[in-house]
């Protein structure tokens, strides 16, 4: 819908109004182009009630939405943070923020998802400042002790620290939708939101 609205805005046309909660509920694994069977993954996490996932791929491929979907399937709240929510200009504060968000997720039995994870768990090789090392160390400590479901989302896999990568149970690539899947998804969303889809359109 956001892509459609950007196009409409560029054309000077009226934007579509949507119910964001309904869109989140409409998320379907059928339209996700991934290198992993996500249905089996969700089933396994339901059974185990824990998992450490790294989702990577281009923006807009469904990584953040999958976190919402998984939390809903597990009947748990979702604690969703961007790396920019955790990083702080003051020495030691980023580490404190990281510890606090893991504690919050643990205490509320929530799925914890951090977007832009590469921003704060960058490789420590060649780090020029001590805080670049300590914040990665803090993350590794918290992740090691976290008893639940954790998701890191990133567009830049090459930037992530090797030790952090070894902590993840699965690294899952989210790829762009095919043309056929994109068209089917657009049709489905329009019809779900009381719109109309011209079946004769290419």
C-alpha cells in the first residue's frame, strides 16, 4: 500500500487510506520469497518457544512484518526496536539500552526484534574505539542469556560480527517478490480492503 501511495502522490492523486492493524493481520507466508520454509520454521518455534533468527535481504521484502506475524502466531507481544533506538552518544549508554531491551522482552515474555542490527553489532575487527567492542560484547552476552525468540533484521549481512553470526540458529534470506507474486499480492490486498481488481489487466 505504501508503494502504491507513493506512486499516487507523485501523480498528484488521492492517497489510499488503510487500516494498519488489518494489513498486519493479512500477512501471509504465501507471498514471502525466502530461502527457508517459513511455515516449518514457525511450527518449530511454536514447539520450542525459542529461537535466534537473523533475517537479511533488501528493504521491503517482509523481514519486519515477519516479526509481527511470528509474535501473533506465538500469541506473544512483540518488542520491536531499531538500532537507532538503542545507540547513544554517551559512553556506556548503548550497552545499558541493549541490556534493558533484552530484560523487557524477557520479563514480558515477548518476541524481541531489532531492525538495522548491523548498525550496532558490526565486526570488531579493525574497531578503532573501545565502545565499538563493548557494545558488541554486551549484545553477545544478552543474546546468550536470552530465553525466548530473538530476531535481528538487516540489509547488510557483511557488516555483522562473526561471533554474533555464530549465535544465530538460522540465517534467512528474504528476497524480492517475483512479478507473479507481486501481482497476486496486490490483487489480494485490494480485494481484502474492499477494493476492486480488474481481472483483465495485465
